[in-house]
C-alpha cells in the first residue's frame, strides 16, 4: 500500500537494485585488493575497507570509511527490522501470531513488532558473534528463498525455469552452509534449529492458549 503502481515498480526496483549492488560489490572488492593487496584483505578480514581507506587517504580515509560502515550497518538493520515488523504485523492480522502484535501507533508503524524484534535481535547480538549471526541469518534467507521459489514453481507463478533454478540453487547453497556450520560453528546451527522448532511447534501451542484466554475474557 505504500508503493505507487507496485506491479511495475517492484520488479524494476528489485532487479535494478540487484544489478547496482552487484556492480558496487565487485568494484569495491577489486579496488580494495588493488589498493592493499589480497594478503592484507585476508589478514584484515572484517576491517579491510578501513585499511584501504587509511592506505589511500590516511587517518581521514580511516574515519570516513568507519563512519560509512556504521551508516551502512544501521541501514541494513533498519531495513530488515522494519520490513520484518511489517510482515509480523500482517501475519498477526491474519491470526497466525498473537494479537498483541497486531498494533500500529499513530504514525502507522507496527510499534510492538518493531520493539519485540529489536529486543530479540539485540539479545542475539549480545550472546553471539558477528560471524555466527551472519551465517545463521544467511541460512535463514537461503532456506526462505528456496521455499518461496518452490511454492512459486508449484503454483506456476512466473517462469518455472527461473523458479525451479531458484529452488535448486537455494537448496544447494543451504546444504553447503549447513555443512560448513556443522564443521565450524555447530552452536549457531543448533540455536537456529531451536528457533525453527519453536516456530513450528511452540507457536501453535501459544496461539491455542491465547485464543482460549481471549475467548474466556
């Protein structure tokens, strides 16, 4: 409802964003390697861009890249948080999540969903490492992508060649990441599996309990 002419706008926005982001990532990756060398990128995995900025413009470059990284991280967090909060509100509106999440403030923001998801994310960020969080989130995205492509393929929505390839590619990438997590970060995989179990089995129990309470009240 927030997008004018979504049937035309969304495909253009999504496809152009994929192209632009891919180009930017390639240019930044190649440029970083050219500036500081592949060995420095390997030695400074998480701060390679900051090292490249310092190498090029000294302390000013280091500060600029650091600030840019902070804004980039904040942008990614906000995008995921607010998009997921809107999805949570919609699912709650359809009766698949507790009714307490079916709420918007005067500005039309699903405030309870934002606060709940933000609190949960902060807790996970506190107890987990950056690597484990990124890998667990990547697995969640890959699995979701494969499932959505599978549903689209089954319902003949869009080109079946594209959706079928999405199922295969998403499934293969998910399996590869699971194997990696088993070898390098089993705890992250266990915690993610626990969340899946809670979503599959705990949510129906919670909904039944809440519906009973609502009915009695």
